C-alpha cells in the first residue's frame, strides 16, 4: 500500500456541443479523472435541484454529461449559458454526498465467462492468453493472482451508470500511476454472460444482462445489479442497484460461496452487505489509502 | 378483445416513450416513427401518447371480437379487412368478427396501428412502451406472439370520425434518403478530410438495423480519424473515448457508423460525431435495409426550424381531426 495522494487534475474549458435540436453534451475533459467525474456529478445534481422547466433527462457520465430538453420550452443556447454559469461556481472540494458502499463478491476465472472468452479468441489482441493473463502481463503483474489482488485491493467508485439499465462503470479509487488500463476487444463480442465482470479502458463494468460487449472478461458476480421485477428486498426503491457516486468493494470468492449466494438470490432471500458513508472528496484526495480503509471497514 | 393470429416479424406496443430514466441506462423506447404514431392516434381521436402497435416489414393478422375504430399509418403494408383492402392514414371502422391482415411492406419499414382508446397495457414508469432487452413494458415486455389477446382502452368514438383522413401533404415520402444532422459531440476526432468523406459518402443501411441502432456499410472509418496518443481511460483504438452518454439519434463510430435509435445503448466508449435532427430520426426508421443514406450537415437554427415545421404540421392535423 502506498501513501501517495491523489493528484488534482486541472480541467480544460468544457466543450459544449449541440446534440441535434434537443440535447446538449458537455465534455469536461478528454481524459478520466476524479476531478472530471466529481464535477460532472456536482453539476448534474445542481441542475436537478434547480428543476428548470423543459429539462427531460440529466445523465452524468465519466468525464462528461448529457442533457435532453424540450426546445419548445428551452433554447439550447440559453441552457448552455446556464450551465456555464453553474460550472464556474462549482468547487468540488465543497461537494460531498451520501454514498452507499456495497460488498460485491466476484468469482474470478469462472467457467461461464471463460467459455465465452475462448469462443471469441479471434477478436482478441492475444488469442493465446486468457483476458486475465493478457491484462496482468500488459500491466506489469507477475501473475494473474497478483493482478486480481490489485483489482480487489482498493474499492471502486461508480462513475457512470449506462450502456444498458443498471450497468455500473467503476473506477478504482487509486492514484493514476496505480490504475489498471487495458484495451477493449478488437471487435466487440456478440455474447457476454449476465453478471460478467469486465474491464475496458480504465473501467470495470458489471453486465446486468446477457448481450454484446467489448470489455476484457475477468469473472462473474453471483449478485444482481438489475432486478426488473424488484423482488429482492434491496431493490425496493429502484430496479438498479448502485447509483453514480456509490462505492463497490470487490471481493474474491470461491465456487462454493458463489453457489451459496446464487441460491439465496434465486430464492429471493439474499440481502446485500451495504452501508452508507458521507463521501468527502478532499479527505479522499489527501490520503486515499487511509480513506479507502475506512470505507471498507463500514461493511466488514 | 383482439386476438393475435399471426404476430408478424416484430410487433410491439409503443407510445411516445419513457423519460426520466436515462441516468440509470434506460433508453426511452417508444414508436420509432413518432410522426406516424401520433397521426394514427389523432385519426381515431386518441391522445398522441396512447399505445399503438408498431409492426416491422411484415405486419400482423388480428381478429377483432368487438366493433371499434382503427387507423393504420407509416409504411404501407397493404392492410385488408376480411380480404378487402382498406385505406391507410384513415380512420376505419372494424366490426366484431372481422380480421385485419397486413402484407410485406412495399415502401418504408414500420406501420402503426391505433385503436380507439389505445391498446390497454400496464404503464411502467409512466409509459406503455416495450423495451425487449430487459423485458419491460408493453405486452408482457416482449414482441407479440400468436395467441396473445389484446384489449382496447375506453372504446367510445364518434360515428362522424369514421373516414377521417390525413391529407397527402401530411404523409411523408419514405423514399427520401437525405438525413440531416448537427455535426458535433466528438467530431473533433475526425480529420477535415475524414469529415468530408463521411458527409460525401452514400452509406448503405446494413441488415443490422433495428430498434437499438442502424448500422451502416461504407468506407473504412478508422481512416477518417485523427491519430493521437489516447487519453487516460479511453482505450487504445483510435475511435475510443472515455465512456460518455449517447443522445438518441447520435452517430456512433464503432467499426462502422451506427445511428442510435429508441432502444439504444445509453452510453459507451466510441466517439459520436453528430446527431440527427429529431424529425429525421423518425424518417431514418423507415429506411430499408440496403437503401442508401447520406448525412447532410446543418446548423442549430435550421434544425430548430425543421423541428418547428414538423410540430406545426402535427398540430394543424390534430386541430383538423379534433
């Protein structure tokens, strides 16, 4: 474990772009950083609070955000002006939020994603290795296990939910020099098992449902991140589990634990291990290692 | 009650869409051709957001056991009532015991069938639209199957509505293939030359063209991109960006251009280079596989004019059919 702090990222001037006649897309930075993401969260939260007439959708993303509006009620240029004023008034170190911390058990090297990744070997950069072997090697790890230890060694923040309903994009809470980075498949796969845990760019994704996908496949979680019927108690309020700003602690499990959790999920009795923390960016930036330990503690 | 004798190729219940859930990754769904959907509703006296049936290429065979008023708009699938042709874009009375049949569409892709009172399905998150990927909304979250039984909402209608019709001026020409876009989003990733080539190409609609997206065939797109050292978190391919939100109607460059439609993925890591003006999203949904499409770059003012023109046209028709 390291004592490095999180270096603050100087963000360029945001790019405001028209998306047809009814969207505005705002890119806060071309590269990923906590600064860009927290700013996207803070601005979109503030727009929701203001409850402007004509706003239809407000969707924060990793280093950008997207707004849909009704041009009959709001002109794109008036909205952009409003966003510019908002942007210049926001200091993310003042911004804090209640984050839910979830325990997310993962069976790495599971049989289901293994079968899938072997099936699509010709679309991969390294057909002779598994996705984990390839990712460990290009990130300088001596073994797959030491790579997995790194992936579970610090919690992840949900920096965006999208692609399909409930899919969390997760960014590990480490300084950039410790971040894992891997390419996406050369050509996307046409199949990915549900609950697969994948990695692309600097993000972990948990696929809620079976479907296409281009991320490197590492494992499978027994827990659901989407429950359309809302049968499980933890989906009482929403059909998706984590929201942007929530924290996931990945934990490596074995097949026995995987099967036991699956049984509880299928019988509808499973309760997620979770708790709430007030997330304070400046404390996290100062000493991420200590801050992460405190986060993991609340659910252990 | 309306019994589904044959479901057709891909028939779903749709309305004006499900909004307010984009931030959890939920696309709006709803009728792909909003213009045709709304007119179908106006013709039978419904509100524009009443659920209709969206049929794709090959329409359904439906047996009615009650008398009601219907209208068919959008692609022409040569509808017949007990084997007698009926007019499209027109309110038609169906009597109990009659069977409504559709053939393969001759022009356009999607037909809309409205019934007085709308199709009665439960609303989920304020919408009756079907989103099949996660089995949500519409009729049991899926496309219709043989044997399904549909019900109409409040079925009263005024007799003098029978025969109401949308004048020709309100019926779009589905052979039009010039689609207008506002370039932008991540189009800074294109070289000047690449941007020109993108706009000058006649792209072919591939057979991967559905409610999620329209994939196009044409020249290699990676050549259109500016080489760069990829920013942290974006991934290594020249078309990769740090995952971001995609507008409905945006053009995503993933191997080939893909225009994202109403069941789209809400975000991802491929550069988007422009967005269709909203009325042309409806027009594209009527472009058939293998047809050619060109993208015409326009500015925001022109885009707003096009939208207003479309809204005015709908409004005047709504007034007329009231």
